[in-house]
């Protein structure tokens, strides 16, 4: 009888949420290091340990501009990690001393207690969807909901269309395909609200001259999991048939140079696991089929991500070839970056093709043992942006990688939501204006 009572009490505690927080993954004393990569062997060693996701987690992959990798390290692995760095002569710097401390600070902010939905905190999926319901109810003449499809766990992948008149060109925005990138859905909801409520003439023109198709949270299962269980979760939540590891990188699961060379991983435990085949993830399959059936509804495609402060364009599979309209893509990218840097924050964005900005060189420069970007291996393959560009023929498609460059990484403090959104606005105004000027809208 006593055992039964204890079991019932335990169930009550769980149902009542008392044990809910204890079930969350914690990152006490996990550190994030900035590694300075000087040669191919060093990069290969870091990428190998990056596959051991319970011990190490690559936050920011190598790029040629900084020649750095950002990696989170489990405190239990600090000694072997330091030994590895010493063996390969890799210099390092601690960027984040305690990941859990940032997570704890992120959850509670002085201005976040208001019952009104705003942009001083990060919201869970249920709260975002309730806000979206309110928006649809408040603006029924210019908004309508669309459902992309269902996630693995059966959630609707919801989007909102904003249209003030017929005949507009369309812009499609997909956000939060990577669960832990919370700044993306915060920026998407802010942008939706701005299009509907701003009285600024340039914003009104932006809102009313185009049809906007926006998915605030694409990876709904992963996003929910990142709030409820593991703040650093990135992937989808579909189990794998032959591995205990769960989920795939939905942004490596589209049928565009899928799993070529080093553009993704075939390891189910990797953060960039491409899935067992293109569209193996219900979410990627649903989006691909939705876009294929709405080809005439949009002319520009944008995917919101973090972090790094980049505007990335096709191609991700090669840095030796570029799209035929790459000069135009670069001109638009420059307008976007210049507009953002002109704000008082002075935030600098880099722009260019994914493979050229984030290149993984495949050769050395003689005895200096420095990478050469004259030849490339793949950087990111099977992405939504490359698939839309290559297969759907949409000639303006970008990935926006938001703030910052690593001080906070994926755990961007809520106080930076509004500044990030202000940068999004001026960048978007410039991007759309230049796209129109060049004849894409």
C-alpha cells in the first residue's frame, strides 16, 4: 500500500509540473570555445569529435573569413579536448564559460512579465500560435492562414499570408527550421506585426505592394522540444530506425545535391544528419510539396537562421561555380548589408554564396599549411534555399543568419530581439527595393 501511495504521489508531482524542470537537459559548466584553424588536419580532427554530440557540439562551422570553429564542450570532456588541441597545435579561446548561465538569464527578463505578447522575451510554440490566432482574427480582410502540412508528431506547420490586393508579387519566408534558433521566430512574428500595424510610409508600401507568406515556426516539434526539454536541440524529432539518435537536419533534407561530399552527414547522431533520403522528414516533404503546388505565389524565398551575421545565397554545394545571375545576387546582398551597417548599431553582415562565404577548402598553400579557397568541398547541401533556387527556378533566394558572431551564439539575450528586428527591417527594405530595381519583382 505504501509503495502504491508513493507511485501515485510521484505521478501527481509529474502531472503537476513539479518535476518538469528537473527533466530538462542542463548545460552547467559546458563551455563554448573559439578554435583557430590553420590547416586541413586540424579541421578534420575537430569535425570528427563534432559527431560525438553528447560530448561536443559544433555551434558555428568553419568559415574562410575568420578561419574559426565554435564548439561547445561537455565539462567531462575538457581534459581529452585540451589534449586534442595540444596534439594538433590548435589555439583556442573560451567564448562562453557556462552555457547554462546564459540559458538561465535568457528565461527571466525584467520586462517579460507583461501578459501582452511582445518582443522582450522568447515565447513557446503554444503562445506563438495563440498570438497568430489573434492576428488572424484582428485582420481578417488582409490575412489568411495556410497549413504547410503536419510534423512527425502530428502538429500543424502553420503560416500566415498577408495580402492587401490581388496581383501582387509574392515573398515567402520560412523561419525556425533549426529548433534552437529562437531569434528567428521572434523576428518573424515581429515582422508580421510590423506589416500589419506600422504607419510608416515605407513599411506600408512594403506591406501592401507584395503578398507575404510567412511560417513563423517551421520545425514545430523541435522547437517545442527546445523549450520543454533541451534548449540546444536543433533537429526534427523523427526517430531513426537503426540508431538511438533522434531527428535529422531538416535544412539538409531537400533534394538539391543531397548528401554530396561534406555538405551534410550520414551519421544519424550528427547535427547535420541529412536523413536517410531526400524528404525523409515529414516537415521537409510537406514544405517541398506545398511550394511545388504554389509555384506562382512567390518570387523571392528567404530562410531565417542564426547565427553569424551572414546573407547567404546559392550555391552551397560548390564554390567553383556560381549562378548565372550571381552579379545581381551580390548587388542585392550588398544593399542589404550596407543598410544594416548604416544603423547606429553598426552591425556588419557578410554576403555571398554559401560555399564561398563558409568555404571548406580542400587544399593547402604549400609549407604555410594554410587553407586555400581556390578549390572547395561542399559546405551545405540539401538546403531549402538551394532547392528552391535550383529546382523551383526562383532566382532570388537567401539565408539570413542573424546576430551575433559568437558572444552569445544561439542564446541571444531577449534585449537584442528588437535591435535584430530593426536590422531585419532596413535590410529587407533594401533587399526588396534592389530586387525590384533589377527586375525580379
